[in-house]
């Protein structure tokens, strides 16, 4: 089974009033299999996020910014998976040996 290749992806997070200066992430992937994690339990995925970093910095910082943006821009759209990941990664910040 071959993985689909994403050559370029731009993600913008912002409110309609902030469209002039949206915050975004721009990534180029050569091999999706190295860049995308499949379905994993929250603790395993959180550890992978906590340990990993890319050209823009630590993946945990991206997760923290994404969770904050979702809370601020759309508080009514609670995402239980995103919240669980954020809580577990923050726990790893305090207790990495567990």
C-alpha cells in the first residue's frame, strides 16, 4: 500500500475579522508515512507529540497553540480528543518519566 503524497498544505486559523493577518502553518511532505500518525491511543500519541519537533519547533507548542485557538475562536466547538491530547502532553511536561 503506498501512501498519498502531500506536496504542500497551508492551514490558516483565524477569525473572519483577522483574515488580513491569519496565523498559519505551511509544511511540505515528501513521504506521508513519516509525517502522519495513524490511530493511536491518546497516551501514545501524546508522547509522540511531546517528543517530536519539526522545522517550526516542538510539536507540543503547535498542539498548545491549536488547542488555545479552538477555545478562543469557537468555545462552543469542544473537541474531546484535542483536549485529552493537550492534557496528556502537559502532564508529560510535568512528569516525563511516567
